[in-house]
């Protein structure tokens, strides 16, 4: 195992080509943890040298996602730092300087081959069953010929002159020693004809210039690392330590893709996942806590994290587990925090805010308390609590209690039960002040009252609860009935019962006429 000197400098180097990928956040979390654990620095570097894939706004989204997850960075395009600029498109002169050095030392050469020729070479080599890389035609060009072509304005790229013999070795912190025969390594393009560096050149130059000590990145880059090692050698630099993390997989073990799972981390935010749950979930992927714990905070993760416990098998992205974890976190947070998040992240409909969440209105917290146990995602809140703020349409036939959709009472019995409920509840006072005869308008007393009535009517309490639930919440499934009625208040609950009786009576009349 590679020793980790302290403090380390790590980086996340996103290409701004689209939405911030959850896999990238996983890599960011591990880089962040390594830097924070050792008192080092965590950098953000924007790798925007592929102008054809550049997406405006992608950098902002990436930084937003990092900030949302609390993965704070010490240096980056937004906060600056001593080794900037932190966008590769602003560092072109630096790459040019290093390319000139590589050309003068013979570690690189200019290539004038056209795209058509390269495609043809690839095809021919493929047919012959050999390597599909470049055939190194321009590597043999005499310096005068190069000058002539340049003078004639021919477009050129710059390629790495990979040694034709020997092998390249490096130690991967996750996979151990890796050795590659140089003859299998392509003469990689370093500088494109548009003057932009390729990823390989820019990444090596910047990791060196930015004094990155640990390159922790996704496994898909492991195949490029021998080229990078050769480049470090050619430039006379010591390479950093490399750690290649296994790729996150779909349950069928294919590479995590948005066709099978949402991969935009901001999608999870819109769906009402908590940042705590996202970092917890990512921290669980491919890394196990020493005591096997599954629910842990970012700080707990930080205290325990070790690159030595990152495995080599691709962790499976288990959406069900993710949802479960989110529910766990919704319950873990203090009530006030859940309420504040719901509001801040826009999960509370306007009607609810107006009615229950105004200054001095304690109702909102009480509603959140009822929901906290039940939510898996914050986005479920609005729908599950919509009936608090407004009366929702429902089929009056649902007032008749039913088991597995078979009515357990007749409509006539139901109507008279609703009427009895109405008058019994109307006798209950609005507050717990105890000035009136009936029980106070609070959950326990209300339940007691309804239970007593059920007995008098010869109804099962569950049946009477069902009719009352539909009348008051307009839904067959709701938050706990009596707590809900307590929050709705006496007046509103009674109005809803009145409406139920009225609608139900009309329905019965209609039925009787048509029967
Ligand atoms: N720009 C590369 C990416 O998008 C960075 C790879 C690396 O970390 O070296 O993943």
C-alpha cells in the first residue's frame, strides 16, 4: 500500500460537457475527504479543452452540486488560488511552452496527417489484425521537411514520441503495480491542430503545476496513465500517486448510465433527496466503514475514510437503498431543520405556506412532524399534505367503509353514522381550556370520543375511522387521523363533515332515483 504523505493536494477535474454526474461527485467526495483528513487542499479544475463538447452553464452546475453536498474547495475557478487560472482554456500559453520543450528534446513531434489518412490507417491496421493506433509516419520526417510544411501553412498536431521498446510501470494505490509494454502505447496527440491541448497533456501539465500529490480518479483513466507516466518522464517531473476508483455500476453490472438510473446529481436534489443522504450513499459506494455502519454523516465518514478500504469491484448503484437512506436522514434531522429544508428547497405549495407557515402559525411544524416519519423524499410532502390547505375533490362513495373494496356498511348506515359523528364532534370544545362539557379538540380526546361513538353504533372503530378520514382529509390514506383533525381545527373539520354529509346525501338520492 502506498504511503499517504501529509498534507496532500487533490483535485476534481470535471469537463463541462453536461449535467454534474453522480459518479463525478463520488470521485469528488473521496478527493475532498483525503485532502480534509490530511489538512491538505482540494482543488477544482475545469477541463474545458474539448470545445466541441463544451456546454455553457455546466461549470456553474458542477460548482452548485459540490456546494450543495458541502464539498468545499480551497482553490478553483470561482475562488481563485495561487496556481491558477483553474480553467484549462485560460492556460493555453502554459501548454504551448511545455510542448515547445517536448519538441526540442525530441519527446514529441509534429504530425501532418489528415483526418482522412488517419481513418484509412486505422482501417488498414484493423484489417491486418494489429494495433489500431497511429502508424508513426510523421515521426520520421526530417526537420527541414517539417519546416517546409509549416511554412506552407499545413496544419499539424503534436504527438508524444513513445519509446519503441521497454515498458512503463506505475503503482496504482487501489490495484497495485501496473506494467505496460511501450510498443502497445499509441503516439498520443498532445496538442490539437486548433492549438488546444488534449486531455492527456493538459492534465499532466496541470497536475504538476498545481502540485497535485494524489490523483484519485475513475478507473476509465487507468488505460491513459502509462501515457501520463511517460509524459512526466519526458518533462523531467515526478508523477503524483495514482488511485483509480472502480466504476459505479447499474444493477446489471453495466457502467452507470442515465438510461438505467438518473445520473445528474441535481436531479436528486429536485426529487427531495437530502445532501446528507447523497454524501452518505456515495460514501457507502466502494468504501466500507470499519464497523459496517450504513448510516453516517459526512464528518463520521471523514473520520473513518481510508483509501485502503476502497475495493476493486465496481459498486452497484442501488436506488432502493438510496431512497431508504434518504428516509433515514429525513428522520435523523431535527424537526425544525426538515421544515426549513422543505421550505427552502421549494417543496411546500403556496397554499400551505399561506395557511400554515405564516409568522406565529405553529401548524406547519405540526404537519411536518406527522410527515417526518413517513417521507422517503421531500418531494412527497406536497401531495401527501395537500388536503390540509384545501378541500380536495373525492368520490363520496368512498365515505362508505370498505375492506378490500367491499363495503362493510350500507350507505344508509354510513349517512347516519356521519350525522352522529357531526353532532358528537360539534359538542367538543375548540380548546383544551376545559370550559365546556365535551372533550377538548385534541387528538387523544377526539379518538376517545369517536371510539365511544363506534361502540354505541355497533361499528368497528376502524370502519368509523375510515368514513371520518375520507370526510376530513378527502383521502383514504392520510396522515394520522386525529392529529390531523387537531391541526385542521374544530371549525374546518366540522365544515368538511358537513360537506361530506351533503355530498353523500345527494349521491344517495341520485342512486335511489336511478335504482
Ligand atoms: N476531465 C476528466 C473527467 O472529466 C478528468 C479525469 C482525471 O481526473 O484525470 O473525468
